[in-house]
C-alpha cells in the first residue's frame, strides 16, 4: 500500500486484508468488487481521496448511471459493502497498529438448533455431559499488532501482545522465538 487514500489504495488494502487472513477472502473480494463498481464512476480528482466521499451521493449517481442493471436490494448491498470497506480503510489509515476489521459474524440459521438449545434438550432428557471448562476469551481491545522489520524484504508481525506486557513476559516470548531460529 502506498499510503494514499485513493481508489487504487483501497483496492490494495482489501487485497492485503485477504492475503494476511485478516478477513475472509470472499468478504474482501465482495467488498473490492462493490467498491470497484461503485467508485469506478468517479473521475480521477474525486478518486484521489475516497475517505472523504459522500457515499449516499456516490451511490445515487451510480444508481442513476447503472440502475437498470441492479435491483434496489443489490444497490443496498453494494452500498453496505463499500461503506464497510471505506470505514475499515479509514480506520487502518488512522492507526494501523490498532486496526481490527469491522466484520460482523453471520447469525446462525434458524433451521439448525444452537449448541445451547441442544444442550438444554439433552439435559432435560437426562443426557447431559459435563464440558471441559473453557478459558475466558481475551478481549481484543487489550492487544495490538507490532511490525518488526527483519530484513529489507521481510517484515514480521506479532499479534496479540497485551499493552501491559511485562519484561518477564517479553523474555518468555523472546525465548520461544529464539528456539525457532535456524542455527548454522
């Protein structure tokens, strides 16, 4: 990514999210396709900084130009995808180290019972099995991603470091990394 806020930089950013596993490839590709179509109507001047666009106006123009090809539902979906892409892009540009993609997990289908309802029905039938205790989830807000340039062509990213990392914890992580080194 070249650090600009252009239409092309947005496309590179979405590729980056997919390539690094920060977002499902299908999601990133769907957002990129929508952004490419919708933002494709912009002239070069407008496309230089996509973070300041009035998306409602751009979607309206897109609908006026290409409305016969899209249903109102499709236009709404495109708008949602482009909006999400632009929000993530702006967030990343504002603070790359604290960036977290704004991807909402899908809700379960109503046709399949949830684990909780299955457990409850099994428990009521006298078939309850004790589950192994699970560790509490680590809050995402307490971690960050740290880029470490190792060579001219290689940057390593360490994710999940707590902001309150102690020296002894850092030494422990360093020992694990040192154990992975190839000794010549």
